[in-house]
């Protein structure tokens, strides 16, 4: 079989080198070897169980597949020139080991349902593994939140200081976003958990095969209902890429903050030497390259998602070779997101928070303006009137240079009681509503986050 191709019977000439160079996928789909072997073992066992093949032939094929599996695992599998993809390579080697019986492996099966099966097995395993890495980052954020205690920093809107928030609240805000990412990956795994094996090229087979037998052997939750849909469906790849892309967006947002926080201008945090880089020219530099690449790689994974959607949008039923383009974007996005999750987790775990700098910035008088307005509201002043009054005092302070706290203290309506709101840490202590940024609300939020994490962990078992 070494000098033949899967379709050699129909053709009188060997394929051109240009065709093979353009269409071969062995350079990237090699990583599907364990999934292709799993699908082939289930298929061969089903053929023997249904009597399509003699049981001895089925057992011989399975034994050969196990040998191939061992060769991949120990690094002794050797590719040959005609191995255009991992599926061809494995079948070729099975036939070398089992002889003519190996040629029966593909009975009642097409590469169309074979590839779709291997990719679903791969995606289910890898999405789950990525979800666990997201949970590991959530754990780092949660632990650093616990370590932060009562430390606080400015919260921002429009990149302008707005109100003080607990550092723990800020870190857990990122954790909450990542819990949704875990949920999306888990949801994607539910929808992809359908076996396409048995759909054939597009229309099934006339042989007495049993698709449910193969489905159960492979551990899929269900089996396909429509053979055309089974071999053409790549919704699960698109959905998985969307979930990975949103993780990338969240990593990018987190990275952007760490670029800012570790700058001289902010000084809110310092990176460990192990998780920063220097400059080839500037001796003083300590760069947050992990955080910067988290931003940069987000664009890459966004491109992977949009590229696949563009590939899928105009394809007629059923299988088209365009679908070969589903794997590289999926593999690349998985690689980039997984590396980013590990790198950022380690970076944040080892970083130092400069809480004195944070708190000094958060104690800026203008960050108490909303509290002064709400102090008036609590005494019956309509909010819009309170907002206008405090805004005028802020404007006067900026114009005259008189500290805002002094203007509040001198005001006949506000006075010393309202001025007490400017004491260090008072404003953040007052953030007490549900899910708010102060200490009293933080206890319930921490408990709720732990409940959600526990539920997600159970979903991924």
C-alpha cells in the first residue's frame, strides 16, 4: 500500500506533486493520532460485533491498531511520502502489520465520518482540558483576592478614576468573567458529544452496521440523526473557537491592566524577574511581555474564528475539502490560549501588589464625590440636585485650588459630617449594596464565586 493512494483504483496516473503539496494535512493533523485510532478501534469492533467482518478479522485489525498506538506513544511511528493525512498513515500501517485483513478496516466507513469522529473526540478532550486551565487561573485570582485583605485601589470608567474598590473585588471581577468562559466550553462539549461514525461519505451504507454500537464504545452521549449533517457539521469547531476567542479577549483585558499596573506611571504592581523580560539596549527595562502578548494573541485567535466562519458560510452539503481548513485554526487557538492561561496564572501568582500606592491613588478627594452626593440623597435631596451641588464644589476646587474636603466642610448644608467621608478608606467601606466593591458585600460574593466554581468543576468531571 506504500505506493498507492486511497483512490488509486479510479485513476490511471499518480497524483501530481503540486496536488499532494497543496492538499496534504499530515503536517498539522498528526496530533489527531490517538483520536483516529480510538475511532478505528470502535469501528472495527462494531464490524465484528455486527458480523460484517469475521470476529477473527476484527480482532486482528484491533491488535494492529494497538501496535500502531504503541508506536505513536513511544515515538517509533515512521511516516512515508504517501501519508497525506493522519488517517491515511494509520490505515497504511495497519495494513502493513495485519496484511490484507487491514484493508477491511475501512469497510462501511468514509474518511468523511472518520475525520469528523476523530475531531469531535479531540475537541471534547481538549476543550475540557482548557476549561481546567481556566479554572486554575480563577483559583489564582481568588487566592490573590484573599491575600489582598482590605487593600483597595481606584476603580476606573473611561480610564478615569471613578470610585475606590477593594483589590479583592477587582481581581474577582476577572474571575467571574472566566467562570462564564468555563461554562461556554462545557456547553460546547455537550453539543459536540454526538458520534458521526456510520454516516459514511454522506448517505450511510448498505452494510448492516450499528452506529449506536460505535457511539457507545467511543463514549459519545448520542449518535447522529442525519448522515448529511453528520459529515458536514463543523458548528462544534466554530462554537469552540468562539469560546476560546472570548477567553483570549478576557486574557487580553487582564493583560492590558497588568501592562498599566506595572508601569512607572501606575506602580500598582511589580512582576517577578521570572515573569518579565529586559531590553537588548536599555539596561533599566523590565517589560511585561506575557501581559503584552496576551493582548497581541487575542487578535490572532479572533482571526482564527472569523477565518473559519468565512470558510463555512458558503459550503453546500455535504463534505467539501474546504473543511480541512477547520483544524489549523482550532489547533492554533487551543495552543495560544492554553499557553496564555498558564503564563498569566504564573505571572499573577508571583507578582507583588504595591497596595500603598494603590490606596494613595484611591484616597484622592474627587473619588469621594459620589459619596457626598449620596449623603445628601439620604437626607432627602433629589439625586440630580445633589449631583449638581457636588459637581459645582468639585469645579470650584479645581478652579481655586482649595481642597474639596475644605469646601465640603465649609458648606452650610454639608459640614463636618460630610467632610468625614474623605478620611482614608471610608468611601470603599461604604460600598455595601449587593455585589458591591466594599468589605461587607465581599463576603457573600466570595461564597457565591466558590459555589459557582464547585458547580463548574462537577460539570467537567
